C-alpha cells in the first residue's frame, strides 16, 4: 500500500481484526455484484469505499426515475443510462483506485460460470428466483462464497452460502428450485426505501468479512429483518443431503 492508501484505509487498519494484512486482502480481492439496483447500490458503494480492488457490476437495465427513491448509486442526471455504467461513475467518484468492470448484460449459463470463477466473492443483488438459482448453481460449481440478499415491502433477508465449507447449505437447500414461491417484486408490491440500504449494507459487511477472513459469517443462518418493528430474527439453515444442487446425489 502507498501512503494515500494507508491514509484512506486508516480506520480499517486501526482495527485489530483487519490491520494492514486484512486491508491488503481486500485490495487484492475481486467482488462480483450481480444487480446494480436497490441492493446492489449500497453493496457496491461500501465495497468500493472499503477498498475491494476489483468490482464487476452486472446489470442489463437502465436507470429509471422510479429507481431513485431507493437506488442510491444513481442520480437524476443519469436517468436513461445503463445502471452498470451509472454505477461505475458513482464508484469512481468515491474511490478512483478501485477497478470497476461494468457489464451491461444478463449473465447466465457459461457466461455466469466464467464470471463467478474469476471472483473472490459473489453478491446476489437480483430480484427473481430464476436468476438467484442460476447464481447459486454457478457458485456451488466454482466453490465460490455467495452473499444473498432480498428486500420487499418492509421485509428483508440476508444469508451466506459458502460452498468452500462442506457443512454449509446452498441457496437451493433453503429454497428448492422446484418449490412453489410467489414471484413478487417492488415494481408491483413496493419497497421501503431504507430497507434495501439496511440489507445491502449487511451483504457488504458479510462479503468484507469473508474476504478479510474475520469474524463468523452468516453461513448456516438466515437473518430476517422486519422493518415495521425494527426486529431481527435469525433462523438456522442446515445443508440438505437431498439437495439437487449441492446434495450427495446432485448432478455433476
């Protein structure tokens, strides 16, 4: 680290759990952030400010006026721009040392597997089960740690699925691909603006902990937040041996 970096990250370096070695691990890391909207905004901003060396932002959508109530990475002036490019502008403003790769695409299949394999940590900031399951499958295959978040109305959730740990469940253990779940999104149901900030900040915190090798992650736990009553609930999640993605007889 140079003198400017030592100064910029001094409040991290002062923490015994992080120090210079931990901060260097952050600088050397590559975070894949899929979704540059409500959750992806606080996630990417905190990762950039904390010094994650490379951030790949993946989103195929454009900034819309209705996004600005909660998607704090974007501005009125950038309405109509691709979210990935708008995000890159915002991250460069907060930390020009971070390399930001903006991908205007909906990654899936082999492309998603390629992106996940190159990442130190993956953050799922999407809003539909199909994409979440595709990201989970790619992370299990690559043994990449996945930080997953979701937010709708006043309710949010966050968890970590770490395929590097044989005991850790994957996303499909909790939400089976063939399960029946209502596909709802904020465009039809609404979302409390600060909620995505709360959940996104938690996702960023878990990703930074994983990369720096500090604390205890949320692997094996689902953290639920009730925004109406400001209450957190932690639920234990066990690995499912019959899981079609990570279980004993899962397809190779």
